[in-house]
C-alpha cells in the first residue's frame, strides 16, 4: 500500500476527469492524483469534432438528453447553466471560444487547444497523472476509498468514459469499478449511439458512396432531421443518420419493431410538384428511357433504384421520393459510435456523490445528440462533482 493518501483520486484523464481536476485546482484543492489507462491523456477529446472540438452548444438544455433521471439532470443544469460552463472554459481555463451557428468551438478550431489548456493547469499545480495505470479496483473501509490496493483517497471520481471508440481507452472496463457500490439494477445496459446504421434493403447497395441532401425521420417520431445522408455498402451514415440513431433506443427498445427511417429525398418540393415535374419530363423526352427522364434531378443509380421500387408511375414515384423507407437492422457497433447510451443510472450515481464516490461523464446514463451536447455533459458533470468535493 502506498502511504500517501489523497483528497481526490480521479480515474481517467479524459474530458470530464481533466475538467474536474482543473475545477478542484482552481478552487484551491491540489491534493489530487489521476490514474490513466492509456500512455497519454485526452485521446478522445483530441478526436472530437474532426479535431476541431465542438465543445458545447448555445441552446443546450437538460431536455436535450436521454437519461433515467430528467429531474436530477434539470437540477444540475439549473445549478450550472450553459453560460456558467462557458465562463469557466473561457475565463478560468483561458480557452477563447467561437460560435458557428449553435455550435461552440475553441476559437482556434483545434481540439488540442482545449486539451492543452486543461493539462497546463494540472501540470502547473504539480498534480501527477500516472499513465498506463488503469484503476482496477475500488474498495471502501471506514476511513476512505482504497484504489488498486495501493492508493487511499477521501473522494474517488470515476470518469472512465463509455464503450465507444475503445481505441481511445474508453472500453467499458471502468463500470467494473462501480460494481461493489451498486446493484445490477443501477445500470442501464450499454448500446452504441450516434452511430452509422445497417439497413435491410439490398437495392440501395448500388448507391454506396453517394450522398443526398434530404430530410428524414423515424417512423412514429415527430422529430425531423435535415442534412446529408451517405449511402454505404452496409446501410447509411452521416451526421443526420447519427442523430436519428440517438433516438432509436427511446422509441423502439422493447417494442419488438424494427426501426424504419422515412427519407424525403426532395424536401424542397411537394409531392404534387414532384409528380408534375416527372409528368413534364416524360412528355418532353418521350424517346428517353423512363429512368433517364429523372436524370438531372437524381444520379442514374438513384433514378434506377426509385423506378425499380416504385414503378415509373409519376404518382407512385413522387410518393416514394417523399417517403423513401429504409429498415434498420443494426448499427456499426462501438468501434464507430460517437457515444454510449446507458451506463450507471444518473439517479444512482448522484446518490453516491454524498459518499464521496463520483461517477461522471459518459460513464453515466446521460447521452445527447451530435452538436457539442456530450462534451457539455462531460464539462458540467466534472465541474459539479468538483464543487461538491470542495463543499465537503
Ligand atoms: C470520433 C468522436 C467525435 C466526437 N466529437 C464530439 C464533439 O465534437 N462534441 C461533443 O460534444 N462530443 C463529441 N464526442 C463525444 C465526446 O468525446 C465524449 O462524450 C466525451 O469525451 C466523454 O468524456 P469522458 O470524460 O466521459 O470520457 P473519455 O473522454 O472517453 O475519457 C475517459 C478516459 O478514461 C480512461 N480510462 C478508461 N478506463 C480506465 C481505467 N480503468 N483507469 C484509468 N483510466 C481509464 C480512458 O483511457 C480515457 O482517457 C465525440 C466522440 C467521438 C468518439
């Protein structure tokens, strides 16, 4: 057993763990040690937003997230509104931010700016990060927590991430650390989310590599996404599809129904207008094949897919173009998922904060859409945990 006892031990040098450490340090607590499984810190943070780090969203609210405990999440958002989080990032961490529509980035548009700002505060305070040192066990005696049979700490922050992009170090192993303190029912089974989707229909395979600007929604859902959809050899991808993937669990889990995506391939035109356009083209180009009449609006491959699905009848074709359906058969797994849905329930994790055990970040059953929401939760939960420790 290492003789040294710490006020706080943090497991994981990712977004939530690093900001938690910074908040503690800037609040006067540097009796901290950080254990990191990887050789280096912030591997996932560096990848975010294609290296640009979409670190928050100007319109973020607790309603944007899936969670088991919306009331607790709202309470946390009321305590830490978006401006408070952004003020800490701008003024305390010294990261100047810039907005691109709703999306907030560091003004350098480089994720390394954010990682460096966090790490500098930790280094300046002389707080040690032990690399290639995974936390493998947390136990409790009457005085404190004992980690890896080696370290003692009054407070432990479990911020080992979820299971997505396991190459970054977040591979779900961290949930094991929480098992001695919780019941099985305190965990929501993990699933990949914000992930490309596999689809059943074989006719779209010839479209692999093509993109369409469209609108899409899941059957049974009022929410409509607008954007670009990429056809792939397994199904569909692109931000719009990732956003829809984040809604599938809430809508379909336990129903036994396969999710269906309804795509409007020409959102700028009504069904009647499209029908009129097709009839007009048929009459203007009577010697062309029917699918050739659609060229100029769609790629040749898409024109063929549409006619083989819906026939060349203008009414049926227009209906199909406004409601091109794809049946979801699965997803591309944690290797390709931006986030994890599920984890330790927020309600259960939050109760344990009273005992000095802080599960935060993606390890907790709180997940949001693409657009800065997931990093925002990492920041918010890290800051809130640090403040609770400072008050204790
Ligand atoms: C490709 C990609 C792009 C993304 N882009 C965005 C974006 O632009 N905006 C946005 O809001 N969100 C984005 N996200 C999601 C966001 O990155 C995560 O939600 C966020 O990083 C989660 O922070 P975290 O601290 O909970 O976990 P992580 O950042 O995953 O950090 C967990 C850390 O714990 C370490 N660890 C794991 N197990 C142990 C252990 N037993 N002991 C010690 N250390 C351990 C890991 O090595 C890792 O360093 C993106 C995700 C991906 C994969």
